[in-house]
């Protein structure tokens, strides 16, 4: 079953011709999978509260800044999971705020293997405030149009297969290609949200009593641009200290560190080194995450969560 799903994911990735970054990007995507796959919610078996913030391409004026706050939890007796997230993304004068509601239904495939099917619904508030930018004609109707915010609906779908050692998922978090700007730019190449396809997979390996390895990969694709992928390798020492590295093709190398302060509380940090044309023009990208797991049956978790 696992090999079959991975083969399907691989073939799907080959069939997708390209990718472009419109949605938020986090190097620590494994700490916040529900951002790209609603089927993840509830799969941890705990109520998880997560905050994550990213400052990209430090030193470049108007570079992207992203942040999110989320909570998700299982509803065990009904084989369901639910989640709520608030996300912001800023790029120069553009600002996007998303509120998302996630739902998953859990199917037991075997004694240890589970499949979650997920739905996402939400609202996006998109705004371009050109009052903060230099314009030639401040009275131009195009400028006035862009100052006004737009509120648009969003729906997404996903599937997430997992057990204690393995996970794989596929998702389309934005099914509605909404008109972002309208007016004078409604026929431009940047006026609509494009469909993004995400595929991820990973595995946990025991090296010895003190060390575990967790390789993972994320594929991101959309029509009109190039395929992008992240490969991440994390080393887990005595279930407390996580150290690793990530490679994003033609974009960045990243160093990642995470500390499990307790089995419930963890903090993570990553630093991206640009290897694209931005190399030497920026001081890299910083990202920090903080999460807390609330266990239902006991006050403290008996073991940490790896996925």
C-alpha cells in the first residue's frame, strides 16, 4: 500500500509541469502541514496549538513576511479532526490575510495505518496599498482600485496517509481561482490565484537507541512555472534535539534546529541561505515556530510526536 501510494505521488509529480510561489512558503513545513493539507488536522491525536513566523530575504526592501497561528484537534468518537488557522502574508504593498477552517475524516486502513480525507473552507482578504509605494500619478484609477481590499472565498481538498513511521499526502489547498485585483489589471498574468498542487512524504528510521533519522520531501506544482521541491533530512537525538538541513531546488539551502523542551512543548528555528540569483543580495531568511500539544487522557505525553 505504501509503495503504491508513493508511486502514484511520483507519477503525479512528473505529470505536473511547473510551480510558482503564490502561496506562503515555510521551510519548517513539517511543523505546519495543515497549511497545505487540510487532511492533516487531528492526525497527531492531540490538540495542537502552533505559531510560526517567517522573514524572507532579509536586507531586500519589501521582501515577503509571513506568519500564522493555528489550532487543530481530533474528535475521536466521530473519527474526525477539525482545525482553525489565521495567516498573514506581506509582499511590498501587498497584504493577504486568510482565515481557514479545516475538517478531516479518519479511515482505519489496518491496525496501524490510517487515511485522512480533508476539506478546507475559508476567506481571504487581499489588499494592495499603493499609498506606501512611489507612484507617478496618485490620482490614477488603477491606484485607487488597489487601495481597496477584496474579500474572497476559498475551498481546498487533501488526503493524508500515515502510521507511526510513515506519512504521505496530496492536496490542492486553493480550488477557487479568484480574481485578486480586477479593474485595470484584470487581464494581467498576476490577477488570479492559481491552482497549487502539493505532495509530501516522509519516513522515520531508528539508527540506535539515541538517534533517529527523518527524511522527507515536498513537491509543489502549478501550470505555467517550474516544478519545485524541498528535500529535508532531520537527525533526532534522544527525542529532544532535532538538527537537520533542507534543499529547495534552485532557491535555497537551509539549516534547521528544533528543541523539544518537553514532550508537549517545542520550539524550532531555520535559516535559509539563498543559492538563486538573490545570493549575495540578501542576508538569508529567518523562520521560527512554537507549538504545544494538549493530551486528552493524561497531563503529559508519554512520547513525543514525530509527524
